[in-house]
C-alpha cells in the first residue's frame, strides 16, 4: 500500500517523517479510522488529504463491486450484440427488426450506454491521491 502513495513534498527524495498529533475522542478515532479504511487509505494519508481540502472517495463495498462487475458484463454483452448486428446482412437485419432507421438509432444509443458504463467503471477504479503541491492548487 505504501508504494501507491504519492509524495506530497516538492522534492521526490523527501519522506514524511515528522509527526503531528491531535487529541480526539475514541468515537472520533474510530470514525476517522473507518473513513480511511472505506477510502482504501492509511489514516495519515486520509488526514493529510483532508488537510489539503481534498475529499477522498469512499471505495466500493464487495457487494457494490459485484454489482459493478455485473454491469460490466452487461456492457460486454451489448458490445457482442452490436457486433453481431453489424455482421448481419441488410436483409437479415430487415427481417429481424423490419426498420433500419430504428435499428441505427438503437445501436447508437447502445453505444452511448456502453461508453457511459465504461467511463463510470474507469472512474470507480481510480485510487485516492494526496494532492502533490498545495501552492499550485491554490493558484
């Protein structure tokens, strides 16, 4: 997990080795620990991200990840159906659907849905990052 963490300093050779402490209640500690875990981050990375006004994304639960995998499988099926339809002759398509303009619009919409699903899946897969340079974010 440490190798996934971006360095927050200006120098790539500088390591985080200074400790900052804060007193919290046991409930607050558990909440912070829970939020860091949900975001797939260490407590230090989570708190540092929050200090830079970065709102880390909560990662998906196992159930949500399974649902997204199912959604991705549906997208793959849509791509297969689209390819099969493209492979048919015009006569076959007309016999199957009887309206070519309807089919063309339908295929365009399927393509848009597939693209939206892909974009969503790629967004969900992105890891949380700590902002690398506070000064450049303020400008």
